[in-house]
């Protein structure tokens, strides 16, 4: 059985794929909220590498969505 932290790590990989396919601001807002929640969990577990990966993904997504509009 996989730990909750491992499941979040798998979800992060899935969200990286989804972030590249964002087309609307609404999709971005939902993804951003989800990533922020994941960052809170990673911080609580002191998983700083995963926290940083999530923060980087959020920053990349912001840049991506700015250039779409």
C-alpha cells in the first residue's frame, strides 16, 4: 500500500502534465488552489524538495497562463 505522501507525489506528476494543457483562467485557478493545498501538506511533513517542486510548477503555470491571454 502506498503512503499518503507517495500518492501526493504521484498527483504532483499528474498535475505537471495538466499544467501544460491549461486553456482557461478557471482551470488555472483550480490547479493553483490544489497546488497550494499540496504545498501545505508537504510543508507539514517537512518534505522540502516536493514543496519546492510544487512551488516551481505553480510559478511555471502562472507564466504559461499569462502568455495565453
